[in-house]
C-alpha cells in the first residue's frame, strides 16, 4: 500500500502564490511518475503537472509558465509551486504516484486551493 499526504492549500488572492507539498510512504521501491491533478466543482479531474523518474515533466497548457513541479530531497516528495494564481485555478488538488512496474495510480486525499479576492 501507498499513502500520500498533501499540504499547502488555502485561500489566496489573484496574482498570489502557493506551494503544495506531497509526501508518499509505503511499499514501493521506485517511482515511475509523481504529480498533481486538480478537480474544480462540476468539472472532470485534469492533469496539472507531473514529473517522471528521469526528471522530465509534462503539464497542462493552462499552467505553463506559472506552475513548477519539483522533487524534494527524499525520493517520495514532490512540490508544486504555483505563481500568478487565477480564479480559474480554484480546485481541489490531488497528488498522485505510480510506482515503477505497476499500473495503479495512488492518490492523496486532496487539498483545496481557492483563488479569490
């Protein structure tokens, strides 16, 4: 089993910044990919940004140039630095992880990000 714990969400004004953190623990030896999805009310869950074992990343066009994903010093920690936040970034942000050699994505419980004046 794999457990992921997110932190760092909250309320921020448009143009502001937040940094989300995700720490994973459990039974896995290495990670294929780790990253963030988000889900706004009434919308489908969408990819925000991911980072692969080789450090390559992919991201949604809507966050290009504003959000940056990075890995922590421990192998199972990932951050999402969110700058120039917009009201349309308001959503629950979910951290996910896929261990190497598995087809299952493991998910955190989600953290709310609200961008509003």
